[in-house]
C-alpha cells in the first residue's frame, strides 16, 4: 500500500492495482474554480502502474476529481 496524498492510496495485490479517490494534480476541480492542493501528489501520474480498479468513496471534489479520473482512464 502506498499513500500518494490527501485521499489517494495505491493498493497493489498480486493481480490488481487499485487506486482510491485519485487526486493526481496540484489543483482539484475545473481550472476556473480549481482549488490548489496543500501538497502535491507524492507520485507522478506517469509513474503509476496500469490501474485496474478505481475506488471512489464519495462525491466531494477532494475525493472525486474528474481530471484525475480522465487521466487514469486515458
């Protein structure tokens, strides 16, 4: 298990890579109304392994960042 920052954790099992509440950029939300993160994520998105499962705990901007989700899916 690797804590990446705020609500984001990478959990690796022998067969799955799971990420929780991905916040993978230095700001949260749309660029016009984005909130700057207090600290940057501890891992760059390019350094993450392929993600098999994305777990979202609830629908708040600091747990459900659409930009991070799109970056992981793309």
